[in-house]
């Protein structure tokens, strides 16, 4: 069936819905991304209840979150290949079915391994879905509309983690941990229904799925998965008593990443890739009697994207931003509960307005984005975020909590400056054929930074708590006393330094220079 005859091709859908189709398409993928983001952030509120139900220790039940993060981080790299091989519509629908099935199976599961399998399935779907909206925004919208489209998408996606934990806490108290799995089901069902109406089989730009496209780089996928798993496990082991295991795992992760990069460079060798691709096509067309045993593989991560300075610097910002965002998301509730003695319900209610303000900021910045280059918005956002972390030591329970709420809001405003601008600044100017790869890579960098950021913040906090406990000989009470506050403040200062360093990359992202790609 040709593209013109296909009733679900981009051309047919545009004829049916007119210019508003691209907005309907964006709404469709936004609902799916909201389901993916909610499934990644809401489970934390159910972990204590789940641990009690299955009589599991903290280390085992934590794999509900860690397994999801690893699956989501690695599966992002497969998005370009899946889209080129099977098309947008089929890939998106499969992801919605995985999220839907994971929610139902996890909600009814009576065995912990089945819960883990449901979470991994949700993680795989969430990872594949998340790069798709950025690809659509850059391909389906004109440059002057991209900021507005990014703000609309960002506002919807941010509302999910802002409102989700507050609703999830109530559901866990009333219905138990199973209700958390069911929360993603309605969003996945609506996303699936919208995809049947508005998501095309061909990509924005008219590119059809190609069954003859290069095969998936399974070796690269295995190397990326193993390296990510060892990196995250190594960081977790640093919090334990056996530093030898942690060092071995981190060293193996470094070696695995180096081998992964070397393998991607090997697959990118122009002569080798062109020769194998031509031989494969000739074999399929019956032009040679000698069958080609191995389908040519394209690289899982096309390193040519790093030849563009804006993208290379944007990836550094994305990685650092992931550390700051996920690290602070972990640290703030712990700080409010352990350091300031606030109740969990009060913390959830207090953080909700800041999350809503973040969504509003994204909408405003998106509409104003064309007035300044994206790198400027990113730099201003990073500066505000770093400032909010740096001023945290000024907060003290005896002086009231007004300053704390002001700093939380200031940090969320900074995030609102960054979110709609980072992808646009990093991906704008790339060749269209590299945009799917670039979108998945920058998402991978952000999620890898986020997954590592939680462990890094926990390591720094425990280190500073131990130092202050040893100096005061008060191990049992240090977390709630003045020494505990100092440990939290020093961890916030660490985040401020990390975020400020990202400013260097953000300034470079504003330069239009393109460095030569190194194959």
C-alpha cells in the first residue's frame, strides 16, 4: 500500500484534519509521555507498603525503581531504529499496550517477580516513548512554532509528576500499593485511543517505515545495558560496607562504556557500512546467488551527532541537569522530613504548588522563547536552579519556613526555563535524518544523569552525616540535629556546584560553530 492509499499516512491525516493535525498529534504523544513519566515517578510512595506486603528488605524492594530506571534509560537508544523499522503508529501503540498491560499485571500480581516484570515492561515502554515528542516537534512544526509546542508538551508532562505523588499518597493510604499501578491505566487507554486517530504510520516529513532498514545493534544494546546496570549498582554499593565490589563494578562499567564507544565507531566506518548495506539490498533483490548471512547493522548511538557543538554541549547540560533534577527530587523530601521534622503529608501538600508553578512557567517561557536564543533560557534557568541550592544553608527551622518555600519555587522557575529550551537548543540545526538519534541520545544522557544523581546525592549525604557524627560522637541523633542540617546543607551546596558547572556547557551551546565529526 502506497503512502497516498494508506488512510493512516501523514498525508491522509493532514487531508482529513487540516493544519490542526500536528496539534492533535502532539496531544496524542503528550498523553503517552504523561503516562510514561507518571509511571516513573509515582511508585516511590508505594515502596514502604509494598515492602511490608511482600516482606522484602529495602535493597530488594528498591529494584522496583532501579529496574524501571535501567530499562527506561537503555530502551531510549532503540527508539530511532524502532521508528525507522516499524513506523510511528505501530511503535507508539505497542508502547501504550505495554504501559497498559504493565499497570494491570502489576496491580493484580501476587508474586514480587511478576511485579518486577511489570515494572520492567513499563520501563521499556517509557524509554521508547519519551524521545518521540521532541522528534515530532522539530519535524512537524515550523521554527517559530516550536517554542509554543514545546511549552504545551512540557506543561502537560510536568503536571504528571507534580500531581501524581500527591494523588498517589492518598490512594496508597486508602487502597494500598496496588492502586499505584492502576493510575497509569486510564492515561495509557486514552493515549491508545488517540493514537488510532492521529498518529501516522509515516513520520512527520513523510518518511515511511522501511523493513529493509539496518538491523538492531544487539551487541551495542547489550554493552549499553550491562554498562548502565554496573554503573548504577556500583554507585549503590558505594553506600554499603564493601567498597571493593563498588570499585570493581564501576571499573567494569567504565570498560564497558569504552568498548561500546569503540563498537559504535566501528559500525560507523563509511566503507564498511556502505559495502554491507549494498550487499544486503542486492541479496534481497535477487541480484546475487550468494546470500548475505548477516543483516547490516546501524550503530545504536550515531556518534556523528556529537560532531555538532550545540548538541555536544546540550548533552552535557542534559546529563548534569538530570543529576540536579532527580537528585534534588530525592533530597528535598528527605531534607524536609529528617532535617526539618516535617510530616510526609505536609511535604506533599507543600511541594504541589511549586510543581503547578513549574508547569505555568514552562507555558510562559514557551510563548516567549522566540525572543531569545534557547541557550539563553537554559543559562538563566541553570543560574536560578544553582542559586536555589546555594541559598539552602540559610534555611533554619527557628526562622520559619518562608525562605524554604521561596527557594523551592525559585528552583522550579529555573527548571521551567530549562525544560522547553534544552532540546530545541541542542537539536535545532541538526540534519533531519539525525534528529531521531539525537533525541534519543539526549534523553539517554538526561536519564543516566538522573539515575546516577539519586545515588550520588545519597552518597554525599551519608558521607557528610558520617563525618559530622564522628566529630560530635552522636551517631543516633545526628540526622535531626544541627550536625544533620549541616550535612544536608553541604549536599545542597554540592548540587549548586554541579549545576553551576553546567553553565559552561550552556554558554558553549549558544555558539553556532560545528566541529568536525570524528568517525
